[in-house]
């Protein structure tokens, strides 16, 4: 079968197995090129199939020789339909891990459910005994409360007043003004319910109660802050409230892990092209200007570079884990550098449909977007018939 990208709005309906495999291989090669990290040896990654979670799994396995269990929610291939990229990524990851003699198993299911938590606990018990690192990297628009069965939806809206600013359609390059109405009703509570820290705490409680957390175990969840430009729709909007909640939950988890000597951290990461961030208005324009600026300064990073730095320069160093005044790990330090932000703000003022191609890195944005789905990846022969992808070993 020859697979081509099929776009609908801001999403791509197809994914390319060989391109996804090459993406995973490239990330593995990057980690191997950076040398060993004295990190955790048994790692659970929740949200392990794409983005920062996949990078965390790759860094653990190929940077520290860790056994990994990955949890994600992806569609496997079916008649006439490709799988979702995260499914192909995970199949490729498992294959590469096995070749390297590393334990790797995956659970494809709803991480918010009690069932998946039980499955993971059983798998750790049976295969690993305990884990010493838990990465929490879910991004989801919905969450079903596992106890009440109620479905909650998150929204990406400003709070209090309408927000008007520029945005770009990265497919056409058209810059236009957009107004986003403020949230209403239960939007804030619902967004906190989905993207806040409740489920993270439930995971850590379940793991601790089952006795599958090793002494001094660490857990890390990912957050974002970003600049003033995007504040109204991100950090001071509904999603920002959820991130506030996630960050506060880290302290509660640390408290509950005290007797084990365990600790919970939130790491604030850089803005990157993912399926989730492409759907937020204003953010793609910001990212295209940010990419241009950071590439020019030679400090651009993708997910794998970010997580490699998180593990080697923050989490697993000789000294204490460096944090900001709110206890957060910052690997968004380069994005937030004064000279970077000053430049982006200046470019922002001048960005129009006519100027953006020169001012911003629209091309880089598009390439990253296509690569999320395994397209536009160097060294992949897209004219060749794709072979059947092996089943992920632990999935029925
Ligand atoms: P992503 O969309 O690439 O990854 C999300 C992961 O969650 C995937 O593995 C997916 O399968 C899994 N998932 C979603 N719903 C699930 C469910 N119900 N059960 C099991 N697995 C489920 O997202 P990305 O961008 O890597 O985001 C991860 C975290 O990093 C999020 O908390 C996000 O806010 C944060 N972050 C993202 C930034 C960005 O610019 N993309 C910047 C800073 C932080
Ligand atoms: Na992720």
C-alpha cells in the first residue's frame, strides 16, 4: 500500500509506518550520541507513544538501559485504514528495544480508567517488581471519571474577556485576526478535571498502595508557561488553570511519597509542534516565529533534545534537582531567554501573510507537523509499498 497524507482541517487522517519508524530511530540515535545517563532502570511512561512521553521512553531505554512500560491510547491499523502515529511509533520502539535486549511492553487503553491502572500494576508486579521513575505525559481533550463514569471535556479559552490577536493557518500561510470568546459555565472546572493533576495523583496512589514504587522513586509531569503573547489563551486561560492544578498536585504527591523518600516534579517544557498545540489558535504563529529565532541563534530543540537535557542536566545529576521559586524544573529556559522573547515580540508586530514566509519558520512548522504523522521524513522511500507492521507484543 502507498500511504499519503490525508488532511482534514488541522489533523492528518493517515500515518506512515516507515516514517514513524525512522522518527523513532532518529531519536534513539540522538540519545545514543549523547552518552549514558545514570538514570532510572525501571520506568513507567503514561502517554508514551508521541511527543514528550515518547521522548522520555526513548531517553530512559537508550540513555540509561531502562526497562520500560508504556501506556497510551492509539488506534491500531484496520482494513483500509492506517494506525495512528503513536501506534506505529510504539511498535517501532518495541522492536528497537528488543533488538537492544531491553524489556519493553505497552498497554493501549484509557489511562484515566481504573482497569488500565490495575493492568499496569499487575504488569509491574509480574515483570519488574517495582519502578523507580513514573513519567506522566498525557494530553487529552476528554476524561471519563473512572468512579462516577461522567465524561469531562477540556476547552482552550481565555478567562474573563474576549481575546483578539493574530493567528496563522500554517497550511496556507494566511495570517488573520482571530477573536476567542471567554469561557463560561463549568469550562474551568472541566478543563482542570481533564488536564489537571487529579489523575496523576490517582496513578501514584494506585502504584504506592500496590507496593510497586521503589524507594526514592521519582515522578515527573509536564507543563507549559510561555510568553505574554499567548498568555490570555494559554497560561491565564482555562488550560493554564489546569496546569496550576497539576503543579500544585506535585507537592501533594511528594507529601504522600515521603515515607518512600519519593518525589514529584513538574517540568516546564518548550513550545513544540504536536497534534495538540496545532489546534490552539495563536500558538502556531508564535511557534513559527520562535522556531525561526531559536534556529538562528543555534538553540532550537525538539522533544528528544528537551528530554535528554531534562534527564541529564536536571533529574540525574550529582547535586539537587534545580527548580524555580515555585519548585518547577525549567527546560523552557532557552525559549524564555530575554533576547529570544524580545526578538519574537518584534517579529510578531510585523508578521502578515506577505511577510511571514520570510519572518517566520513556516516551512519548519509544516515539516514538523507532517513528520508527526511519519511524512516528510528524510531517508524514507514513500514510493515503496509499506510492509505490514508487527503487532505490539503485549497488545492482544
Ligand atoms: P502528545 O499528544 O504528543 O502525547 C499525548 C500522549 O497521551 C500520547 O501518548 C497519547 O496516546 C496519550 N493519551 C492521550 N489520551 C490518553 C488516554 N485517555 N489514555 C492513555 N493515553 C492517552 O502530547 P505532548 O505535546 O507530548 O504533551 C504531553 C504533555 O506535555 C502535556 O501535559 C502537555 O501539556 C505538555 N507540554 C506540551 C508542550 C507542547 O508544546 N506540545 C509544551 C510543554 C508541555
Ligand atoms: Na506525550
